[in-house]
């Protein structure tokens, strides 16, 4: 049954309206650079989603589900889009004529992620993933005459095409083993290797497409190249929102409780990813490249909650998705304010930041502490939820590796703070931080602290949402 109810998809319809206006501006010769309204529209989308129904309701022949999990991820996608588009208002690596196009494709990618949050049929998931990915492929090389942007985009496209092809091939195995592609029906199926080896192998292959988006080892090679080559504003988007789409689908798939064989493989990948990402980040000098390798490590932490499974594990992974987005958007906000005309920021460029801009230095410190996982920031409580869920699930060795890697991250993230606060050389170019930029920076920093000090309401909501998809 089609069961089309427009009231259930108000956030998606609102995003379609945003895209329609941006498309009209992109083909207009007079209004292509008038895009200051987009961040405010994204905030309205966040409010519409936050106060929308949480279902559960099905639409489009049971392939589209409105529930607590989908609405949570749609809310934070809109919230992240508001920050990313606000950050991109001052993008210095584009000509004025491309600004409406740039925002159109950013919002189109976010629209694909909104669809991904509610799709509960494997082929529909694949189509939503491709919609989000192809729009991002267009965004990445939009940096004037910089070969690194093109190189990063090519690597992302090639690796992405391979990952999605393997994932689609995995769907055929699942279909052959269980004769359905609907998540609701697959939840009731047997996923042990002894009884359904073909279906389990297919699930593992389908997961590869999303492990690639997470930049988990051994599918991580693109991340530092893309972050370094893309413009600062595009890197902020690529580093955060696409990962939300990957996590929401993996939460739904890991609710299947697949065989221990898949969980062990994912646990090994997570351990290597955390260790490799942190060790490689230690020697980086480009801040965006450092964040790229750090994201490889953070993807390993997310996997801890996914393999733990159950209500607590899936809720912990979902909460860490929110935490990861806020932490990275905060540090990228600082990077784009320091950068001169969109140039990449190196660690040495942070010297004397406190004397130049105390607000940015403070926000940098908060985001760095959070990315390490120090209390009382969101990173600490997010990792605590992940560690406790993995420990209760019996993955003691993985928790120990996670704690050791948290200690490793201290060295390179606190090095950023050391340069900002303790070195005397003043930043060469005066940083112009207006009231709006300073206000958003402070709000982001307070958000990082709030999620670390008062996580209980959001986590309880996610526990309820996870219970809903497991029942």
C-alpha cells in the first residue's frame, strides 16, 4: 500500500522547497549570490523535524519508515546543514557565479541523507546513498585552480564507486538467502553463519558501502586526501553529515544481530582503524589532514557501539554520531575563521592565536579537548557510553585498545592548544571575527559542553528509539 501522508514527510518536503528556490537562483543571472537565507531555512527545517511525529509509521509500500531514530537523525542533519551553510557563506575559493550552485548541491546531498534516515528497504537505501554521494562528488573539486581538490575528488569517486558496487552485490546475496529486501522482515530472519552463510556474507558486503563513508580501515584512504584538498567549508560538510547517514543505516542493519563472525571482523577493523588513525595523525602538520586521520580513529569508536548491539550499544553509536558532528563542526568553524582566503591551515599557523582572537582560541581548546575525550566535554561522555556498551558485550580487549588510543590522541590535539596559547609568535594576518561569527563559535562550544554535562535526556530518547527498531 502506498500510504502517502504529506504530514509525515514535512521535513523532506521543506528541503524540496529549499532546493527549488536554490535551483531557481542558480539559473538566474541576478540572484545567484544571494544565499544568506539558507542557514536560517535549515534552522527552520531543524525545528520542523524536532516537533514532528515520531511514528512509527510506514509509507511508500513499507519502504519508508518514520520513527524516533529517523527523526533524530533528520534533526541533526538539518542542524549540521545550518552550521555548514553558515560557514560557507564566506567561502573564498569560489567565484560569485557558483555560489547558488554550491549551496544547491550541498542541500541536495543533505536531502539524500534525509531520505537515508527513513529508508528501510535495501534497494531504496542504495538509491538514497547514491543521491547523497553524487551531490558530494560535485562539491569536492569546487576550489579554484587547486589540483589537490581534483585529486581528492577523483579518489573519493573511484573508491566510492567500488564500495557501492560491492554493497549492491551484497544485496543480491541477501536476496538469494532470505528472499526479501525489507528491513522489517529481515529483522526476524536468522543471521548465523551456520544457518545462512550466503545472507551473512551479503550483509557484510552491504556494510562495506557504509564503512567506506565512515572512513573505517581499510576503506579510509580517501579521508585525509579529501579533507586536505577540498575547501575548508566543503571539508567541514564532508567530514560530518555523510557519516550521519552511514551511522543511521548501520544502526538499522546491526539490529539484525548478525553472527559473531561479522562482529569479530568489524572489531578487528575498529582496533586497527583507531590505532592507525591516531599514530598517523601524530606526524601531520596540515590541520585538516590531521582531522582526516583522526576521523579514521573516531570511526573505530563508533563501531564499538554497533558491534555491542542491543538497546544500549545502538543508542551509544547514535549519540556519538551527534557528538562527532558537533565536535568537528566546532573545530572547522575555527579553521575557516583563521584561514586567509580559504588556504589550508597548518599547526604553525595557530601560534599566538590567543593574543589575536581569545574567543577562537577558547573554542579551539574546547573542540580539541572534546575530540580527545576529556571531561566534561561531549567526547568524554560519548566514549564512555561506547566503552560501557562494548565492555558489557564482552569486547574487553577492544575497550582497552580504545582507552590506549584515547591517550594517544592527547598528544596531537593538545599540541594544537599548545600552539594557540603558549607560543608567543603572533598570527601573521589579523583575524576579523564579527559578532555573528563569534556568537556561533560560542554556541558550538557550549553545545560541546552541554552534550558532555547533560546527556541524559537525549540518550534516553535514543534508548527509546533503539528499543523501537529492535522490537
